[in-house]
C-alpha cells in the first residue's frame, strides 16, 4: 500500500560569510560558516500491518552538516619583473545523523565482504561510519590481541561492535603558489585531507593470511620484539574477529603536490615573426609527491564511489604519476 504521509526530502542551510581586503588588495581573507540540515530522508522499514511486503519507504531520517571555510591570498611583486601569489584554503566538516524513526535503531549499509565490518547509519554518528570491533593492542607477554569488550573474558561478541572510523574527512585543505619572472612562470598546486579512515581489504579473512599487507609483519609481536603494535601472526591468521577490528582501519589522511608546472613564454618580438600572437611551452609533473602514512596503495583513490561503502579500499589503482610536455599557441 502507498504511504500517504510520504513527502520530499528537504534541506535548510544557513551561511555566514566575511570577505576582507588589505594593503591595496595584496592580502585577501575570506571566512565562512555553514549549517545545513537535511530532513525527511527516505529510509526503508519493515511494514507494520502489511503481509507479503518486505519493506516500505518512509521519511525517517535527518542529517546535520556544519563547518567553517577559510581562504587567504597574498599577491605581490618584487621589482618590475618578479610577481608571485600564495593562496591557502581550509574547510572543516562535522557530519552527524540527528534523527531516525523510532522503529529503527540502526541502518546497515555495505558489508566489507571478506570480514564482518560494515557501514552503518545511526543517530549521533557520522553517516555510514565503519562498524567493527575495537582493537586495543597486544598482550606483551603472549602476543595475543586485546579488544574492547563489555564482558570480563575479553572475547568480543557482536554486541561489542562499535564505531571504528569514518570515511568523511574532518579537514580539507589546499595550497597554490604562482611565480612569474619575465617570460618564466611556475605553478604549484597541492591539496590534502585529514580525519578520515580507510578500511584496507587487501587480505582475505577466510584464508590464512594468503594475501595481506606487509605492514602486519613489519609491526608484529615476536619473542624478540614484544613492543610490536600488531599481534603474533600465528594467533590471528584465522581470526575473523581480528580482521574485523580497527586493526584493519588505517589513517586516510594525505597531502599531495598535485602539480608542479614550469613554463616559458617566448617574447612577442619573436612570435610575431612566426605570425603567432603568443607561444608558451611548459613541462608539468602531475601527482608525483604524496605524503601519507597509509600502508596501502593510494589514500586518495582508496575508497569506493558508493556513499554507503565509502572508505573501503578494494584495491583501486593509484593515481598515476605523469610528466607532461606541451605548447600553447595563440594566433
């Protein structure tokens, strides 16, 4: 039966902004705050008074997104021939589910497949956070893993599963530098994120460590390295709980120099003889430098495009390093 109370999702957003210019426009500073509420999200529930229908759609969820945005630019020149500009930006994001229909305690999203970790939608948590067991470290005497549990025996159950990370960054930032001297120019563009986590799935919990990250061996507890952050491999090789814990969750923060481009524009005295208004040649290094602690492939691409499985690194191909040469001609 149709739901007569079903209605459109709606969003309400409040924005405050301030733009400032100083020193004859050499310095510009912009700041803003946003507060966005999305109401009446469409969710599926089991029908109460219908037979033969697996689910029905209701307006059963609200989400809050709020944060700050800043950017600052300094541009100036040294003498007549050298000009430069530096621009930096930073944005923050707090994401939270603020309401779910009382009949819903939690919505399960995507499953990791090769372990028990899954994404969840729950009041008081970020949308589609990663839910699994909390790994606390290693027993230095035995090399066994230690988990956060509600019972005294230290053996996790599904009731101990909790928020072990989220794919949404807390901070996104960037830096752009432009330099020019006579006919030469140089542009540097970089960007980064922080506060997000990645679930590395380059292993199989149902096969005894047949394919895993070298990270676990390099940081493993041994009789001669009792300070290892990862447990004795022999004790967790077949442990689905271990591979379904935050031990499989890594810091997804990164800083990338996305592009360094050096160019030269020929003097107009020369290009006019060639019947060309402007001729610029350049060389560019793209995605050459990445600074990250993530032990997998590429933290920038280590996530799926589906919203409820964001943060899953299924072995996506890293962004390729490129060297580009080019000519720009204007007639």
